[in-house]
């Protein structure tokens, strides 16, 4: 029980005890003026009626404030839920856009890599071809030099053959 509710119960409990203790005095009839006429009625009961009426009005106002606060909270909760859903959709859209961008970038990088690999293979093939030609030329030159040396060696060894 909150402090406010406890205070409310204590005040109305004290008022009820006061009314019970003074019921005979509150119920005594007196002449009351209503500005345009006079009436015989118990002043205590009339005042107690006004207090009850004002209390009921205040309680109604409190209930109205509580209900309007709850309805406002509910409306805010729905708006928050809607905004959260929109934010989630926007985030999902950004992720989808990012995924598309990354896929395109990776595809472009893969194409570049393939182009570079093809260019590298072409250059390696060219270098390999040139190397083969150079080796063949060196082999031919070496064969020619060895043949020439062999001829010279053979001529120097066989002086009779001349």
C-alpha cells in the first residue's frame, strides 16, 4: 500500500469516526438559508453530503487522470513499437544494400584478380617462350663451339692428316 493510499484511508477513517461519535449533533435540525428561501434540515448531514460529493468528484478526477495517463502510455507504446518496426526495416534495408554493394565489390575484385592472373600467365608464357628460344640458341651456340673445339682438337692431334 502506498503512502498516499494509507493517508487517504486514515483521513476517511477519522472522518467516519467523527461522524459516528457526533451523529446526534450532526442530525439535529436547524434552519438553513438557501438565499431565496429557508429550509429546516440537519446542517451536519448537509455538510457531510457536500464532503461526500466533493470526495466523489475528486476520486472521479483521479480515475480520469489515471485512465488518460494509461491511454497515453498505451498510445506511446504503440507509436514506439511502430517506430521500432520502421527502424528495423530501415536497418534490414541498409544491410541488404550493404550486402549488394559488397557482393558487387567482391565480384569486381574477382574479375580484376582473374584479369591480373590472365595477364601474369600471358607474361609467364612469353617469358617461358623467350627462355626456350634463348636456351635453344645457347644450346646451338654451345654445340657449334664444342664442334669447333672438337674440330680443332682433332686437327691438332692428327697432324698427319693434313
